[in-house]
C-alpha cells in the first residue's frame, strides 16, 4: 500500500519519529529510511532494544500513539501517480489482485475512507493477518492462498527492499517502483525489474517479460 498505492512512506516515518520525540527517546535519524516497508512493531522493538534507556517501552502504547499521529497526517496523502490508471487496466483484464501491507487494519480502513482503495482488490492482507511480516514471505503466501494464485504467474509491485525480499521469497516476479528507493537499490534487493513510473509498469505489463 505505502509507496505503491498511496504516497505515504514519508508520513509513516514522520509519525514514527514524532512518537519517539514525544516519549523523549533519542535516536539517529538516519536509521528511519531503513525501516520503510517494515512493520511498526518491528521498528519499536528495535528502538526498545537499542535506544530505550532502561530497555523497556510499552510497544502497544507506542503503536497506538503512532497510529494517532499518522491519522493526523493522513489527510495529506494522495494516490501514487499513475496507480489508478494501471489498476483499472488490470481489473478490466479480469486479473485477480491483492493488497499486501505492513500497515495495520486501522490504517488501511482510514486510507480507504479517504481514497476508496479497497474496491480495487480481491483480498487485503494487513499487519494483523500474519504472525510474521516482510521481509518474511508469510503475508504474500497468505495472499496467494486466498486468491488460489500460482507463484509463477504472479507479479508483485513493491517500493521497499524488505517488500522485495518478501516477494522473492514467496517465489513471485517482483517489480520495484522507485517511490522510496532508487533503481539500483531495488535491483540489488532482488527485484526482477525496476521502474520509475507506473507508465513504465503499464508498458511492461503489455510486453513479454
């Protein structure tokens, strides 16, 4: 969802940062981009283990605070340019689709209220739906199971290195989209192809790969 459907990765990272600042936790700001695509729980567990003074923080409380902060920022979000055009083409062809996100169901529902995104997907997998999260393939494997889809005929579009790792581990072809990382980074993470725009993605869909 984030960085592929909606242009929101920076808002997520800002909400994570504000949560730590609110709770008086100092951290090196340069670590934030490396958590793009990872679950918020994973981020706060990392913070607890590396930056909490006494090694103790209330993860659930931090998650709740982060969601509140993100919700205050979320009215600013927009669809990634070109997404709606491509998803309309995909659905017109009768291709099954899934949204697989590390965001919570609360965040998914809030985004849907603003941008009506769930209508484009046959199934949605959010953070609460699996015990393991990206870069583990579990979320994508669950999506494949729900859609009764074959790995070798499934294309995953991802903007993050952890998402690419999850998609590849699930056995699928992965398209990298450069909304969060550059092409070289996405290809080094394992993407089969990397694109700067959905216009390029649409062209790739129309050509043999």
